[in-house]
């Protein structure tokens, strides 16, 4: 019975946060899907190149998610505590970290695009197309990072509609720009993979202007302004490092691990890479609701603990676990239902289609466990401040289980595609089991101090 909370206000609050986030996720995934469909009509080589180039960009995106979600733990708690000064300084630290990492990735992409592509594949046509895509993506790091982290912060102060409406606008802008530049319409040159990068860049400019413009010029809940980015944050660095840096390190190492998975896939041939690009979009589409509830879990848990109610937070944790199990089953059903139409939407060879079917089946099984552990690790447990243990658990399961077993199943034993993918994602199964044990222990609830408490401690 602990899996079902009788608190109707709790569910209304969760739905009010999760549904707009999920809708935004659907739209964002829709953009990615249209990108892959459009570039997929050009050819499998171009599709594989864009997919692998985006694997590197996804490292930065995951790092930004880590920065944003790490700040989210503090923002939600300080918002519940009505600590506005600490709230503002947390956002300032977040922006500084984001800009620093964006600069690093800009330099790497600008000067070493070939080295980046050679990490993922040895096939020269894919490398050349990937380089073209990366060359047009250099500026997007600042735009993507700042808009993404700012969106996460705004959600924590119950500003969920603006990011949703912005994503809707970005969807239409991206699709229109892709159509013009990929295929050379309305007088534009036919640019193929470079056109896909330009379409994404234009959409990122739009997102950045709306989201960051609102946060730094209009928002009053946080009240941060551009000059505040240069203010002194004092001892709050300590608390940010204690709570948020483990999230950043965890997501960063996880990003490297996921890219190691991509390296394994990239060496299984062009057909496997193209099939994985198709199925990855389908997986994202089926798990957007889960991502919404994950962020709702972190926010609601932060609010509840900020109000000082540990027992209520524990009860809500079980309710979120039940939500994860339910939506995992729904996600698996969606994948099985749409797998054939999704595969048919792409211009794929018969061999690639067969691999894609096997991957779809494997994903439908994995998502059952991924839903529960995502809502726990990225939501409830993270919202409770249990970031150090999560950092250890995330990476042990990935590096000790998934990557070695995936290498064994693929390049060594050459097992069928179903088993290669299952072993590459087996960490999702192991984490789901561990999360239940961690939740039951109650040790995931950690104390967070405000800047005034830190000064008093000195």
C-alpha cells in the first residue's frame, strides 16, 4: 500500500509539474525524430554521421543536465525554505559552470572534429559527413547549455509553461529550417548534414532568446539579473560542491560511459549504427513522460524536505516508485506498438530493418526497469540530496556490468542484436533493484544548509 499515496493534492502537484515537462520532452524528441527522418532520406551514411556526431554533443548536453539538476536540488530546497539570496547565488554558480564547460567543448569541436569522429567510427564517409555537421555546431554549445540549465531552474519555481511554449516554437522553426537547408529549398543551397546542423542552430538561438531573456530580465521568483553573474557567492560554493558536483561528475562519467557504448555500436557496422539511430528516437519518445515525472520527483521531494517533513518525503518516494512501474509498462507497450511504423518511416536496407526490429524488442524490455530507476535516481533520491551515493552507484553498474558485457556480446561473441543491446543496457535493470533497497533504507534524505547557516558555521 505504500506504493499508492492517498494524497490527491500530491498527485495534482506532481501532474502540474510533470505533464508540461513531458509535453516539452515530446516536442524536443519530435525535433530529433524529424532531424533523423529528414537526413535519413538522404542516405544511411549521412544518418549514421549525424547520429554519431550528436553522441559527442550529447556528452555536453548530459553535463549541462548534471549542472542544472545539481542546482535543481538546491533551488527546490531553498525555494521551500524561502531563502531567496541562496536561491539567486545557486543560479549564478550554475551559469558560471555552464559557460566554462561550453567554452571547452567549443574549442574541442572547432579544432579537433576529425579526432572526435574517429572516436566513434573508422569508416571514412561517415567521418567526413560528421566533420561537416560538427563544424556548423560550434556555437550551439553556449545556446544549448544556458537555455537547458535555465529551463531546469525555472521549472523548480513552478515556471513550466514558458519552456513548453518555447519548445513548440523551436519545433516548427527547426523543421522549417531543416527542410530549407537539408534539401536546398526556397533558393537555399542543398547542404544535407550541414543543413541539419544549421536548422538546429537556428532553433537553439530561438530557445536561448526566450528562456534566458525571461530568466535574466523578467522573472521575479528568483530575481537573478545579468550583473548578478559577476557577484560574490561566498560560502555557498561549499554547499554547491557538496550536493551538485557529485551530480555533475556522475552525469559526466555516465556520458563518457554512454559514449563508450556508442563506440561499441559504431564498430558493429553502418547498418547497426543506422538501426540504433532509428530506435534511439523511439526510445526517447516513449520515455518522455518518465523524464517529466523524474524532474517532478526531484522538485516535489525538495519542496517537502525544505518544509522539514521527512516522513512525508519517504511516503511520496514510494508513490513515485509506483508511478515509475506504471509508466515503464506503458512505455514498453508504446514501443511495441509503434516499432513497425517507425522503421517503415525511414529509407533502410532489409538488413538494417531486421536489426532495428531486434533493438526495438530489447528496448521494450529495458524500459520497464529504466522507468523505475530514472524516477528514483534522477528524481526522488537526487531531490533528497543523496548525490554522492548515486554517483557511485550509477557508474559501478555502467562500467562493471554494461560496458564489459556489451563488448563481450558484440565485438567478441557477435551475438544477435537483441542480446548486444540488452547487455549494453543491463545497468538499467541492476539500478532498478538497487533503488528499491536504497529507498527502503531511508538513508537517502540528507540535510542541506543555507548560505546564512554556512556563515554561522564559520
